C-alpha cells in the first residue's frame, strides 16, 4: 500500500506548505459538515477537483475530515509535473440550495474567470452559518 508521509492541515492556511514532487499528500480539514465544492489553482488556471473515485460531490461530516478518502481512509494525491505554488480551495455548503454559478467544466478543464467572479458573488450572499471557504497554499518542489 501507499505510505503517506505528509499530511496537509487546513490550520496552516496562511503558510505555504512545501511538498516534494512525487510525494503523497492529502488534506485533513476541520469543518461544520456539508457538501463540498473543491477547486485548485496553478499559474492562474483554476480547475474543479472531485476528490472522489466516482466523481460525485464530496461530503464532509462535522469535525475533522480527510480529502481525498476512500471509506474514511486517506487516498493520497501525488503531484508529479507542476512545481511551484498551487492553491486548493474547499467550499463547504450546509443546509442551502446548490450553487447556481458552480462552473460545469470537465475534469481538468479550466474555469473561465467570469464564472469564478459569479461564484464569488454568490458565495458572498450566503449566510456564514451555511458556508465555509477554506484555502491552502502548497508549493511543490523538486526533490532535494
């Protein structure tokens, strides 16, 4: 099996975590629970992340969650090709209607800047009790 050597904690959100290319990682996220929308960014290109094998929406329980996971156990990610700063954003929606402006792009396809603007405006209108937005900066670097 895969040995996880690095866990990324959302509590470190304002500090960039450094991970070597090819090193397995996953996220440990404290949340109020709900349906999760996840995005990643590298070189100003935002893409949707599914973090589930089926492609279905990820759901968090209240408390600490692992993403991605399979049956509650970590299913680590590995970045092989794109060194540099990456952002990962987790939007957790609790007890509210699905987002109207959720970009409907194919996996790996970039989200248009206008769609991100609409999504941001929609999120700003939601009550804080029904929405969490968490961001993590990760720098992928060549192995030393």
